[in-house]
C-alpha cells in the first residue's frame, strides 16, 4: 500500500484558469487522477482493523489526503464539484476514528481539511 501511495499517485496541479474549462484535456486528466486517488484512499482505509491503525491513518490522511487530495480540493473552485469531492473523501473515513474525540475536535491530520470545510 505504501508503495502505491508513494509511487502511483500523481495529481497534476494546473492553474485554475487552465482547468476551469471542464472539457479541456488537462482538466479531464486532473479529474481522473483525483478520483483514482480517492479510490485508493477508500481501499487503504478498508485495511483499518487488519493493519495497525497508525499505519493506515498515516497512509490515508498524512500521505494521500494531505499530500495529494487536499491540494486538488483547494484548487477546485467552490461549488458543487468541490462539495462532491469533499463528500467522497469524508465518506471514506471510518467512523471508528472519531468515536473517542471530544465534541468540536478532530484528528490532527484533518485540521487543514476541516478548515476548508468550514469555509
């Protein structure tokens, strides 16, 4: 899993003006790569409970979400596409990771993602 995250995930970052046209090849490529990384995120998280939780969280949150997915989400204009991306990421996260948290708090790895959601 670690090798896949480190070597197979690539989401190019283009200027917003380049990807605003959803029919452009760059925009389509970036979107395909983003959704491929989301699928990998959901697959990595499936190993929670089998592989030690700290390893799964590191791969899923520190490496995939914060290194790749969040950059793309922040570069996506606010609107329905951004909301869809955020919803899909949230849907991947196991509820078990949030059970022992105090109300109004989150996992340290999710701080930047939560700040984006609050916007």
